C-alpha cells in the first residue's frame, strides 16, 4: 500500500461557503476542490512504508491524535472518497505531532530508560522491524517531523488530505 499526506491552505470562508456546500450538493470529494480553490502547500510520501501505519503506531504509543492528520475523528471533512480523507488542522498543534516523533527518536538514543520508556521503545522497535522501516525508507521519521514542522505556523485554515491506495 502506498500513501501520501498533503497540506492545503484555504480561507475558512471559501472552505465553508464554496467547497463544503458544493460537496453536499454534488457529492464530490473535497480534495479536488481544494486543489482548485485552495493553496497546495506540500506533499510527503514514503516509497515503501505507510505513513498511516506510522501514525497509527505513534498514536498508540504516545496518545497524540494522529488520526486527525489522516482525516478521521471529529475534524474530518466529508464527503471523502474510498482513497482520500480530509481533515481540518490547527497549525499550532502540528508541533505536538512533531514533538512526539522527536520523543521516539530521543528514546532510541537515550541510555538510561525508565520502565515506561523501555516498554515504549520496545514496541516501537518491534514495529520498525516488522515494516522494515530503516531498510525500506531510512530517515522517514525525520522526514515526517520536518514536514509537520514546516506548516505549524500557517494561517488561517490548514487542511490535510491523506490519500492511500
């Protein structure tokens, strides 16, 4: 499975009055309208490891709601299609997601771990080994962290589009 995460900037008024209402009437996906009426900020994709799998594991281990980045939960925008999921993001919260990635990276380098940290690191390393993260997409955690940090100061409206196929 391949997937990608794209961010768009969009004026709140345009999103609510032009894009979302059109989707309700036409039943078309938000992603296509964002491409035309919003501003494409950037896209990240990994070649062999799923961003969704990474985010799910990070959410499990850290409790940070990565599901929001993948267009799930109360911030999702509908209608979404079979492969695209859109969600509204609070740009300042991207720093929290980035911080949790940094936390996992620091655990990998830390020498004196407490029991909770050791258990978290053990689960993460098992995940990395299972998906062959370093073999398939070396540096993917760092790339995701940089991507998230790049947009945490954006205004006004930040929309994530998570696509998997």
